C-alpha cells in the first residue's frame, strides 16, 4: 500500500460524542444530492466512511453492485463492519486507506463518495485528484462538506460565537479547512474536473429533541473528546473557557425558540469520458 501522505490531524477523533453524530448520518440526510444518480449495478468507493451508516445505505441502494468503505482508522472500521453485518449486507467491504494515495487502479469505481472528509485533509485538491483517478470515465465523484463560518443559530449567543471562533482556529491549526463547503467547487476545478454541479444542503435542529441532541453532543465534545484535548494541548483556550462554551451549548439547547442550521456545500463531478 502507498505510504500515507496525510498531513492534517483529524480534529474530532472518535469519542462517543462524535460517534453520536456520525452514526445518525444516513444517505437520506447526508447524501440526498447523490442518491438520484445511483443505479443498482454500481461499484462505489466511500472515502472516510467512519462507522459506516452512510456506507451501508449506499450498499442497500446498489443491491447488484459493490460498495467499499475506507478510512484511515482501523478501529472505526470495526464499527463499520458491525453496522453492515447488522443489516445483513453482503455487497459491502472495508479497508484502511489514505485519500491522498488510494490503493486502487485507475478507472475502478462508478462513484466515489466522501462526506465531511475534505475539511479534515491536508491537501484537498490532491485528494480530489485521487478520487478522480480511481473513478471510471463518465463516473461521478460526490463530495459534501460543512461550512462552519456559514453555520447560523437563534437566539444570539456570545458563548456560541466563542465556540465557532475556537473551533475554526483549532481546525486550521490541525491542518484542515473548517469552511470547506464553499471551496469544494474551486478545489474540484483545480483537481482537473470540468463538469462540476455545485449545490448546497442543510441540517436544521429546532425541535426539543433535536436541540437536546445537538447541544448535548457539542457540549460533551467541547469537554471530553480529542477535539477538547487538542484545544488544551495547543493552548487555544483555558479550561474555564471550555466550560463556558459547553454551558452556552446547554443553555441554547434549553431555549424553546432555539434554532440551528448547518450549511453544506455539495459537488457532483463527472469524469470526462
């Protein structure tokens, strides 16, 4: 396998508060822009598959095809294998891989998919070039990433303002780009794609249950995850500041009028035939 070339540090890690979000993701809520293009026979590569919930959905949508989920972390792939096995899927497999140097021949897949990946990699243009290399002529590279600066909420909260500023500083210190969503089209063009359809999509959290879930996972992530460790090790915020951000998340979650929207950039890139 080629030597890994990743230079960024994955900001979130795989703490329970992170997996609480990752395992909620489905093809319906996270890849709806791609689903209409899928056909039963397709061979799909799912890059940065994490715990495999989207991967399993894609496998169910291509029953006569094959889906391969790849991630840099072997431990999270065990979780993904359990997800697929629990759904009785026989057309899905998993492997360790680095998106900067994919261990697959040219023109292998019908679709290459990546959800919330490019914001965390050291060289997103190189990553897209690798995805382009392994997709067959006429095939699709489908990428969706959040854009943190474009996230918005109500009511106003200085504590959440502090959260957003802190997160963006830490993500960039780790070598990533937290505002990736707006950059996807530009990166794709630099990677050599000429046929790029750029759209956007949102997650919105406003019901009592949604607010409790979203605020709770971010409050916990702020204090107990790998992200929190990197904040402390990098000297980006004091323990008191972290507690203040976590408290702000919980206060927002208790507001009956609370509303939070996450904007994502989306690209469908067709490789020249």
